[in-house]
């Protein structure tokens, strides 16, 4: 059986799972329906692996399966044997940030000196557009204060780690993407608390220095450890090198399932509207980031990069901050929704741009790395 037929079987399985989901819900058996819905997304995740165009949606579909599990069976992901699973979130984030550090080198920091204008524009757009759009949205809809604060929090967070993959697929400037992500992440311990104090202080109490320390121990210390690992041990432990990306993906999935489970009741009350405003927030970041750089007459591939870097946020870090605030079930909801949603929109945008090479590039040309 060739790969097409093998993967196409999972499309059929996803359809069968969807029909079973509808059947069990019609009978009023939502418990069994939840497993079927998870089956839909898992089947699609496997099926997408066999299609070059849809491959980028495979991880997103897996995340949707995890969210389905959390929505239908939240009691299983709040506490296990007297241990609160929320206690795993900060260590998981630290592992993810350590993984980011292992992928960095001093050459990445040297890029700041090679193209300072573009990196500065990318970081400034990121830390102005997304916080202000989040602030406008939070004040335009009648959300409970802590949920509104979560919308601002995701806007004040650094670039999402997935943005680098999306930039590669979109034929954008990969080096610029990595540089903007790195700089925005390293600035997060100062800028995120400052912006939250300024924009979100009306919704929740923000302890500036506590947040500075929380982000430092979640972001800066693990990245520094990962960078040291890169130079001291990288390549000597090939198993660990290969494991880190998988550990990061599993970590993000676990963080999401814990946040969604904790905030399930709140999500059921405001879920539809919160998904809508999160989508508006995300798309506004793409649109305003792209046209801000177009107005500065940047090359097309750089405009794409800044659009993606502005629109994609580090939802995992925002969720971790919400947890350290003791408000994972409320402030953490918008970040938990933003993460999977931006992967869907980002993958879609990347597919669109991938088939439309930047000016002067051919279909066969590689994404920029200069």
C-alpha cells in the first residue's frame, strides 16, 4: 500500500469518528462523544502528515484533540492522586525555554548588529501593536475583568516560538524571524510586566517586580542554561538533541490541557465570543505588522516576517504568567485559545505565501536566510 492510500485511510477514519460524535450527541451521551471528537482530530493529524500542503496543520490538529479531551474530561487533568497538575506548568515552560536556548548561538546575537533596523522595527511593532489591540478589544467587550486581563496579557507577551517555522514555510526571512523572536523574548522580563501594569492594571492587580522575577526564572535562566548546553554539550548527546523539539511540543500540549481543564466552566460561558476576539487580535497583528513594514519599504520577505512575528505570541509563557498570578482559570483562558488559533491562521497564511514567492524569487528558491 503506497503512502497516499495509507494516509487516506485516516481521512475516512476522521469522517467515521465525526459521524459517531454526532450520533452519540444525538443520543445525549456526551461522554462517549468526547472520545469520538478527539478521534476526529487525531485521525486528521495523521492524515495531514501525508500531504505536503496540509502537513503544517498536523500539530495544530493534535492540539485540538488535546483541547477536546480537556473540555469533555476536565476532572482528569486538574489533580492526580492529590497532586495538582498546574504545578507542572512552570517546570514545563522552563524545559521549553531551555530547548530554545539549545538552538541559539552567538551568531544569532550577531545578527542584531547585521540588521538592527529590521529587528528593531519587528520588536517595536510587536510590543506596540499587539498590546494596544489587546487593550482596545478588552475595553470594547463586556468580559469579566480577569478574562479581559488575559486578552491584554497575550498581547503583551513575546513572539511565539512557532513563528520561526511559519516564516520558513511562508518563504520569509528566517534569520530575521529568529532574531526578532530572540530579542522580544529576552526583553519580556521587563516589557511584559511594564505593559501589563500600564494597560492591564485596571482589570487585575499587577505586581510589577513579582512578574519580572517570574518571567526571568521562566525565560532568561533556562535560555541561558540552554545556551551554555549548546556550547558545552550539544552534539555529544544526539538523543537529547533529537528529544528536545518533541519534549517542547508535548510540554505545550500538557500546558494547554491543564489550563483548559481548570478554566472549562469559564470557557463555556464566554468561549464563543472569546474565540472571536482572539481571532480578531491575531489577524490584526498579521495585518498591521505587514503594512507597517510595507510603509517602511521593506522587501516583501521581510514584511512577511514582521507580520508573522507580530501576530504570533508565546501563549505558553502567558499561560505560565497567569498561573503564577494564581489566575490560570481566568487570565489564562485567552492565551490558551490564542496558541492553537494562531497555529491555524499562521499555517494558512504560510501556505498562501508559500505558493506566491517574494519578488525576484522563483518557485524553487529557498526561504531567505540572510
